C-alpha cells in the first residue's frame, strides 16, 4: 500500500480488524534482502529516504518529491486555519 495509504487504512479500519495493525514500511523489503539499507552514517543523518530515492528514483520520486511537497502544503494550510 505504501505510506500514507497504509496508515490511513489502519486508522479507518482499526475497530474492524481483530488484532494488531502494524504499518512497517520497507521493513519486509529490508529483511528479505530485496532492498539494501543505507549506510549507517546516512541513517544517523536521518537521510535514508534520500538514499532510497537515489537507488530507486522511478519508484520513489513521486513519493518523496511530490508527496512531501503536497504534505507540507497541506500542513501549512492546516496551520493557517488554526
């Protein structure tokens, strides 16, 4: 599903799901070895998203570049509304 769709789904359906809902992002990809983790210094700088954008630009560009701009725009509009 991807972020933020998985979080919105979990928030909408948590009462109907008999169990724990966990939105774990790329954890399964990392664990399965399908996608490599960023080097430790990149993770320490909290820039793993930038590393993933560099290694998977077609898949991540919309999420990280467009999605982040839309999120920030919506957040600023929400803040202005109070």
